[in-house]
C-alpha cells in the first residue's frame, strides 16, 4: 500500500528509485562495453541506449518538470526520445558511450535524491502522492525488464544468475483445472492508487457473465500436447491472420525451443536445458496462445474477465489491489523482481491465490488476453499522450499479471501491458477460459 505521510512517501519513493537503479546497474554492469553498445536484436535497443534513456526521463520529469532545474545536457534529449528514433535505428545515433552514460545517470540521480529530501508531495498533480517519483521508478523498472529481454536474446556465455524457484508446493498436482468466477459487476481499474498510470484510470463498473478460468497458467507439458497433436499444422485452430503469420514466420514451437532427439530443450539466458514440464509456457505470441485455446475447446479470457478473477472478492463485493488483498507483494506471494530467472512451477504461491482460487495471476508470466488495448470510459491522457493514448486501437493486445522480470512496484492487478500479437521475445504465456455453459468447439467436439 502507498503511504500518505511525507516521511513515509519520501522513504518509499527513495527506496523504489534505489531498487530500480541497483537492477539497472546489475543488467548493464555484467557485460563489457562492446556488448553494451551492440544491438543484439533489431527488436531491441542497445543496452547503453536504455541506460541513458532512463536517466534522461528522470531528468526531464523530476529535475526539470518537478524541480524546475535547468537541463544538464539538452542536446541529448532527441537521441533518447523513444518516439523520434525507432529501436532499429538507435545503434546509428551518436549515443553517449558507456562511461559517459553511467556518469550522466549518476549525476541525475544524485540531484534527484537531493530534490527528494525537500519534496512536500503537494501543490501540483505530479507531486501529489509522490506520483512523479513513482512514475520514474516504474519507468526504469519497465526498461529493466526490456533489458532483461535483451539479455535473453543476447548470444554468448551466460552472465546472469539467480536461484531457481522452489518446487511446486504439496497439492499443486491435485488442484482443480479451473475456477468459477461468478457473474455480476465489479470495479475495474482504479481512481485511487496514487502511482497508477493513466491507462489504469478511471475506476469503472463492468458486469461480467459467469465463466471458468484456468487455475494456473498453461504449462509446457500441456503445450507440448498441442504441438504433438499437430496444432501448428492445422489451420482449424488459428484465426486467418494468425495462420498467415505462422506460415510466413515458420512457427513450430515457442521461441527459444528446439528438438533434441525426441525431447524439447530451450535456451534460457545463455544456458541450454530441458524444457521443464511443470513450468508455465513462455515466449508464445497471442496467435499461438489463441490457437492452443481453440484446440483445447476453450478461449482466452477478456481483459475484464482476467481482472475480475484476479481481484474481485465476492465476500465483500470489493476489488483488491492484489489477488491476496492489500499487502504489498512478497516472496511468499508472487515471483517478481528478477528474484528468479524463470517462472515457478504451476500451482506455486498458494499464499498469492485470488478469492476465486486462481494462482500465479501476478508474476511468473505475462498473460495474453483476447482484448484490444483501448481506453477506459472517461480516460484522460496524463501526464503525456505518448505513454498510452498513441497506442490505443486494434493493433495491440492486452497482457496482464506481470512476469518474473516485473518489479513489485509494477505488479498490481490494475496494471495493463500491451504488445503486437506476433511478439514472442517478451516473457508471455497465458491461461484459458470458458463460458459457464460452453459450446464445445475444440478437438473434443
């Protein structure tokens, strides 16, 4: 929960900024300058661009907009404007070299911490509730996740390490396949969370018919059944545009998977290993997730269904900040913050279960929904249009829940992610749903 007193807000903002910077330093300090400046995939920026970009955004919003300070290096602003230069062309720009980028980030952060010491968190909307500081901490953590994706795409020896998640708890294998989410209205979005971003606002009432949702995300073992049954070769399960993409891209398995004899192996942050059957499937596109759901005689949940399953408490008729309640995420409730470098086995984190009984709705893998990325009724772009508004439309599909690389400061039930339906490099999986009284249309029909 976000505190309200000045001192508590100052402590939260400071710790959130420090945690984000420690992660940035880990992701950029574990490789040499050549790897920092190289573009490891045309889908991603050079890591050194991300490093200076987060510092530039911090300067723009905290030092200039909040603090009224003069620009440190105004000439570099255009280089780190994400809308002025698409990722594919960023390696050609005269970017700050690694040492200069680090020095710039260090200078900005030092001035920001001084600013924070005097902040009153009142007087302007940017300061109220510490929003601007929270926005910048979330922005840096989102880029940290992007940099983690770059590390997954990077070729070469492993440079990142983390303890594996614990084994699935007792009883995980005997969980029901699905949970029932009752019909009725619930409050979607938020108008009160002080650090919520514009696309999460405002809170509004949505009525959802009764439906069933998978208790856990779809596992690698379940997904290999789809592959083995010829799911990638049967257009029956694919929407036409998805089938066309599957053919052109020659999709035959999740990204980073390959056959090793009769088994599947994957590459994870430079390590090749057997695909763990109990782990949620990951690195699949929206089209692959949708095809699997059709094959299983089910469908992807809508965004509203996902959020209701994650936060609606029928006992109180209220919507929670997290599936388990109002307490902040912790290691016992969700796999967040790059604490591990992979999802936990399906059925993990019973303490993080939703009121309906679904597990792992926060953390582990982003989950594709069937919904386009659209504004909520009464949406207002703030503090800038380019965060959300320019992306609204049918080009993008919404993902919910956050993955293992998502920071706790972002991991709330109202947070909305979006991407093109063909994207597979992101840490995305899915779970399926069905109407309370379904008409069978899958392989069993």
